[in-house]
């Protein structure tokens, strides 16, 4: 028998679901329980937000110094690979030189030894979903991270005076959650206007702020994008995240570990932040096919040529292949493969393809860190009762850069079945907000 309190919680969650849903044609498993996080870990997350802001600021600086010849030229060459020259030129405009993403969402995999950052998403989904979860669960749980309105307050700081949330067809799955967010903001601030607009027919209005909800590889599919970029260049509109494709590359984790850049990172991050990020950024490599001198090896793999990696045994293939960024495969989990799960011939084919396409679509290799197992209850709609799932957790804290302060406004937990290797949103996963707890 389900306790009356649990029945009421589940009924309240279902009743609160917007009629249009939050994700187009997607659903998830509902739980009466938020995901518990120890207070000590919550404090660590709050500090992580500022570290990642400083990291992104350093990335922005490294690219610009590379362009000017003050850092190795190959940094900018790697980051510009495969990108249209006009987009590269736009990203270097002095008017947006210091602009950084206002929302920082790392994907954290919770492991036996803490956590690792799988990647940092500069155009993250889940803002509206997490805002709705926080608001809904706060009705019966006062320890929800961010509270009932934290996510809405955070997003309002991005577009403080109203603005246009511009979403492309490629990102249309997330349109319902952003429409819910805009509607809630308008309810609370009736003198201001937020609206959700299709990128494909968007016409910029002078003085309006734009929140860009599309990846930059998607620009050729947006007919009027030149008009929007011109309005941004002329200062008639502002756009966030800024039009800087180099900031949206997964290869930053590989650049972070490169020995020739070590002193740059130490200086710009500070020794404490540098060491702390080394603990949570997985070791990563760029699959650059450039031949090495006879005496050189690729660090930590101790191989002389990437083609030798194609011969790794299954045991040695606990490695992720990831398309770095400026590609439809860089969105979600489409461009990710775990070597240990691939037949040897397929692993070899993917390595060869990554090397062959490096100049147009760079790929990184990254150490795979397996998530630890957690137990979490969920409502099984087929059985009509509460069940317990053993699963692995992807935790997505949402940090908002608000007047040079970085605030943790919510943390979405995706609990995926134990047999799933890539912990992205899926129909058989539990999605819940996170709560501060004495003990997890």
C-alpha cells in the first residue's frame, strides 16, 4: 500500500504538469522524492560555479591571445576548425570581446569517489523543466536547492527587462519548457514582456535582448540569421550566449590538460582553482593526426601514433570518443561512443574517421568514469505502484552569472537505469530536483 502522503505528492506533481508539457513528445518517470545531496556537497557545488566561470573566462582569454600571437597559434587553429570564416570573424568583434555565457550548466557524473564533469553546456536545455520541478516539489519539501523561484529569478537575471527567447527547429524539443518559463515571468512582472520566437522567422527589434537557444552549427538553417547578427554587431540588440563558437567546444577539456598550456592555466585560474579542476575534469586528448617525433609519445597512453589506439584491447578501451562541437553530432549524446562497448572493427573505424576528419570536425578522446549506483523510488504507471530503481545519476546544477556573482539556482538529477552508459534524459529515467540533506 502507498502511504496517503505519497499518493498526495504524486497527485500534486501530475496535476501541476502543464497541459502543453515541458518537452515536446518526451516524458519521464515521476518520483515523489527529490534527489538528496549532503549539505557539504551543496557547498562544494556553490564553489564549483565560480570556478567554472573563471575557467570560461580563461578559455575566452586564451583564444583571443592565441589570435594575437601571445599564446600558441595552434590553439585558435584547433578551435576554428570547420567553422565558416565569417562566423570566426564575427566572434572576434571587439564589442563582444569580454562577453561570456550567462548560464553555466555542467553535466556531473556522480562516482564512487565524488564526481567528474562530463562536459559544460553553454546552451543548456532543462531550465524550464528544473524551474517547474523546483516550484512543484517546494510545495512539500522546503530544502529544494534554489527554492521555488530560484530558477525563474536566475533566468530573469539573463533577460532582466524582458526579451526574446529565440529557438531553432533543431532545439524545438525544448520550446514548451521555455514557453512555460516566459509565461511564469510575465505572470510575476506584468509590466515586462518575455516571448518565445522561432529562430527561422525571427525579426530583431531594436533594444530587445535575445536569449539564443540554438547551437551555432545550426545557423545555415536559419534564413534571417544575417539580419539578427547585423543588429547585434550594430548594438541594436544584445545576444546571449554570445556568438562565440570557440567557447562551445568540448576540446577545452583536452586543452586544459596540454602541457604547453599548463602555466597559462595555473596563472589565469590560480593554483587553488587549477588543482580543484584537475580533480574533476576527466583527462582528455585531441585526436590530432599530426605525426610526432620519433622519441615522443602521447601522454598517459604511451603510444606514438593514434592508429595504435585503434588496436587497443576492449579492456584498454574505457575511453569516450566525442565530436567536439561545431556539428549536429555535438548536440546531446549523438556524437559520443564508448570504446569498450564497440566491436573492435567499429572502434578502429571510428578512430580512423576521427583522424581523417580532424581538420573539419575535431574529435576528442576522454577517460570514461562510471557512475556509482543509487536507489530512488519512482511511480510505475504500468504496475500502478511505487518501485525502486537502481540507477546512475547525472547531476546538472544551473549556475547564473548575476552581476559578476555566480549563483546556484537549481540542480536537476537524471537517474538512469544502471545498464545505461550515457546518462542523458530518456523515457525510462527519473527526473527530479535536488534537495539539501543532512545525509544522502
